[in-house]
C-alpha cells in the first residue's frame, strides 16, 4: 500500500516539474523575471529535498512526502506564482496550520529513525505522539524567530512588525500539530502497534 501511494507522489512531483517548466516559459514570454525566478526556485526546492533524502539515506513515508509536495504546491505555486494571497483570505494562516501537520510527520520520522537504533525497547507510540507535538510547536517558534531576525537584519516585513501576527502564526501551527497528533494517537490505538515503519 505504501509503494502504491508513493507512485501517486511520483506523479504529483512530476506534474510539479512540468507545471514549473510551463510557468517559466509563460512568464518568459510575458517578460516577468520575478515569476521566472519563482519557477526556478520551485524546481530547486524539489531537487534539494531529493538530494537531502538521498544524502541522509532516509525513506520518506508516503504521508510525509505528499504533505511536503502539497505544501510546496500551495505556498510556491498558488500563493506566490499565481498570486492567490489576494484571492484566498487568510491563506498565510492556512499555510501555518498545514506546516504544523508536516512538522508532526517530520517529528515522527525523526523519532522512528532514532528509535530504530535502540536495541533495548521497541518504539513507543505514546512517546512518539508527544514528541511529534512538542517538535512541531517548537519548530513553529523557531520559524518566527527566523522571521523576526531577518526582518530586523534586512528590513523585511514578514511579521508586519506585529506581535499579533507572530502569535497567530504560532497558534495556527499549534492547531495543525494538535489535530495531527490526535489523528496519530487514534491510529496508534486502533492498530495497537508502532505508527509506521520507517526504513533506514
């Protein structure tokens, strides 16, 4: 089943490469260099992810890979390339909620890989869920630290100089993390076994 899902992810990723190429040609004809650069960045991000996965010898399980690809599609294609920030209300907050989901899966991947080296005990589903939750919330805070730092150093406006924007983003990420962890907890309880098998 995991391999079958990964085939759909392969097709999804291929479609993103094709879409990026079409966007590059289209915006080249329109003379929009910024949009052409965005198309190049999309391809670069997809390739970097592949390189990192191969370098670290990590197998991304299907749900994580799909979440990452969908996040790239929403943030880089819809929001930036096609300008949907002005079309979909609160798209930025939706992205932060979705990032909470992705970071939970990343936390799960880290936990399962770390536990695989342990010889004394099998991975604990309850500990895995709590780790995913805390990891995701912590990373939401780290991202806001990054935005605060770059805004201060380079005069950017990622946080609009507003504590409300910062805290709302962290809250949205936390909501995504909590919902995902509830799903993982129910999944673990139903199966009465480790959440997922992550190959090395």
